[in-house]
């Protein structure tokens, strides 16, 4: 009885090794096929219209969010129009701050290994 268990275990181990080898071979084939068929996409710099749209959306969204927060706070506290005006102005300031940050990121181009943020 012990002999049959050992032979069954050895046979099961042999079958598992064969299955594993077949799966590994299939995985290698699919990996090589995937690397050959999928070229690395080339990224190109954004166009001027894309940059302009992005900056416009950032400015408008910051202003709208500030205005909505101010309107809701005015509604809750009954302080119309003061919190609306305050938060609207904060939204405009945040929008301009985002524009300046985006412009800085676009103009930062490392040259000759110099770090623009050093110092």
C-alpha cells in the first residue's frame, strides 16, 4: 500500500512538472509575441491649443469651485454675499496660482544637467 502511494505521488509530481513546463513555454511565447507586436508609443509635446484649453479649464474650475463653496457657506450661515465674495476671490487667486505653476513647469527645461530648482 505504501508503495502504491509513493508511485502515485511520483506520477502526480511528474505530471505537474510537465504541465508547469508547458505553461512556462506558453508564457515565454506570448511574452515574446507581445514584445514584438506592441511598439512603444511615441509621445509628442502638447500643442498650443491643448495648453491653452488646459490653462483655461484650470482657471475656470478653480473660480467656480470657490464660488460654489462661498455660496453654500452663505446659505448655511446667512451671511450673503460676504462669504461668496471671499471664496470667489480665493478661487480666482487659486486659479491664477495654478496658471503660474503650469507656466513654470512648461518653461522648466533642464539644460546641460543644471537643476533649475537648486539653491
